[in-house]
C-alpha cells in the first residue's frame, strides 16, 4: 500500500504561502491514483516548542483544521487528525531518539539557524533553545515513519526533515532487519513552494510579510495594496517577469487571465490597477472556502467529529506499526 503523508504546524494566522506551498499541493496529491492512502495531520505537538498560551494553542488547532476542510480536503477519504491524539508517536520518538546520533541534530536547520542568530547577537549558543526545538526532527521522523509513509510532499527548504527520517529508518533496518521501518521519499513541490510576500521575500510569519488567508474582503484588499512596488509611471511598460504582483497572480489566475494581465503590463498599467486585478482573482478563489471556514469556526463540534474519525483511523495504523517495531527493537 502506497501512502502519502503531510502535516502543518498550528502557529498562527494561515497565509497564502501556507496555502500555495503546502496545503493546496497536498490536497491535490490526495486525489492522485498514485497513492492508496492519504494521511494529513495537524502537528500540534510541534507547536509546543513556542506556544505558551493554551487558549491560543487550541484556537490555532481549530483554525488549521477548518482551513484544510474549507480548502477541499475530502476527510471521508483522506485520514485527517490531530498529531497528539496518537500517543504511539511519542513512544516511537523515544525509540528513534535512541537510534539517532546527536551530531545529526546539531546539523539540523532549525537548530543551526537558532545558534547562528544567538552568535550574531553575542548570546550563549543555546540561548532560548529547548529540547523540543533541538529534537524537533526526530519527532517529525516519528510522524512520517509511524504511518509507513512512502511519500512526503515538501518544499525545498524542508527536504532535510525527510532525509533525516529516511536515515533513521535505514539505521533501524540495518540493526533490526529489513522492513522494520518504511524508508520515505520526499516529493518536491515544484510550484508555489517559494511564495513571495508583500516585500518580495519569501512569505513568512518571521518576516511579517504574509497575506492572511481568512480575513474579510476588505482586509484582503487592504493587505494586497501594501505590496512593495517601484515608482514607474502608470503609462510606462512594466516588467511582468520580475514583479511580486504578477508572481502571485500566476498562482491563482487562469492561463487566459495571466496572458491578459501580461499584455496590460507591456502596454502600461498603474500599480493600483494591477493590485486590484490580483485582489479580484485571489478573492474569487477564496470566497467559497471563506464561507465554509467561518461556518466551521462557528460550529466547532463539526471539526471535533472529523478529527475523532481521523484519530480512530490513524490509531489503527499506528498500532500495527508499533507492534511490528516494538517486537523488532525490544523483542516484546
């Protein structure tokens, strides 16, 4: 059985970068005949490395669940659940910790980035580093390996996580026999993995340059109007090949719409009009899902029902995997 798996961490407002770089490609993959089983989870345990407010934590979990459902994830087919509801993931994490060299964690991107920032600020190397952040890749490996995942959709900046999971699986298979763990492969998202933000850099919460997914139409329009542009006169031709507005437009528009806007760029278009075109195409894409999202957030019992169903289905797979792995590793 071929399994595709992905997840998203609930750490605040979801923006277009999350939609285009992770959620939309993952949902599209769930419809592929290439896979027999699609598994998607809310990575709430990972969020504990930084979120300290339980009410905010709970709110973020519901927001992410409502987002995936509103954007079209078919939860009658795909298995959709909350990571922390499957306790076996924490048992597997400890077993994998015992098979993982500390040096591998020293080289993990999330830890190295934190160390570099501390050094630049003349702080202690491990200032602000908790064990959850340091051990983050092993828990992520457990997320992947617990469900016998074959394919994991990721952007280019997330490849290392799958590489670590595969390395751990290979090590376990060498020690305890082939088939102890399935060795996963990354599936690189070619489109939308690096979505530009308001300032042209990658859209990211850390840069505060995102376009929120679920704001009102008025808020969406106001945010899009903040996109950085140059002072080229309205009547002057514009370079559509190097423009944040056009880059975003291409991720939502039809081929005909894209050709039409490119023509207007060549003829001369004011930035205000270009931003209005971008707003129209994004708003048209989000208007239906926005209604579903708001309805779900006002009826959270419906979200609970979906997550409970996903928990039961995911737990059955997790128990099978842990029975096999536990027997191989401990003999019991």
